[in-house]
C-alpha cells in the first residue's frame, strides 16, 4: 500500500551540521579551510568579480564599431529567385513587389545567384557586375534607377 512505503534502509542520512562545535565533527573552521577571503564571514563577492583583476566587462572596447551615417541598405534580390518565380518579361520594382519578391520599401539591388535562361527587362536601384552580365547574356536588359 502507498501509505506503508519507506525508503530503503540506510539510504537516507541526516545532513551534517557544520560549525556546531568540535564534538559534532565539523567545528573550528567549519569546512572553510584556514584563513583567506573564503574563510571569512560575509565572503560573498559580486557577480563578475575577478579578484581585483580588471574585469572582462571593463576590458572590452567601449565603442561598438562604426556605421556610415548615410549608408544605403538595399533589399537584395538574387537572379535565381527571378528565374524560379517569374516568367520572362519586363519587371520594375512595383512589379517585383506585386510578385512578393520585394517586401520592403528599401531600394532594390540585384545580385547574380545563378545563370539566367529567361529574357528579363529589369529595372532596379543597383546591381552587381555579375548580375548585369547574366541579364545581358540571357538577352535581357537592365535599367539602373537613381536613388531619390
């Protein structure tokens, strides 16, 4: 029955209460060794304390790098995505948004992911050299729009 269950004989021991006198078996230093910071009362140290060495958090550089204030963040479109999702034809940024290839209002940059087989007439804000070459080799054209 459940109410008669007991742990196995000898498996449960009372914990040793240290620093309660020498006759109790854990007196004098109470398991803290002799002398030193660890043996004193109130020995706790704050998180990240490294014994007086300059802590890691203070050794790190203070400034988090540099970003150009007028940098342009492009939305990237790879040519292999156009190859897979679109039919040959003319596409500007609005058409790419409608096809859900472009999802943000950032300027669009074309990158060459793979060789094109379809003929595209594309307009974008920027393109890599490889993308221009791939579009022209497939018989298409690429118009670069100026940023406003």
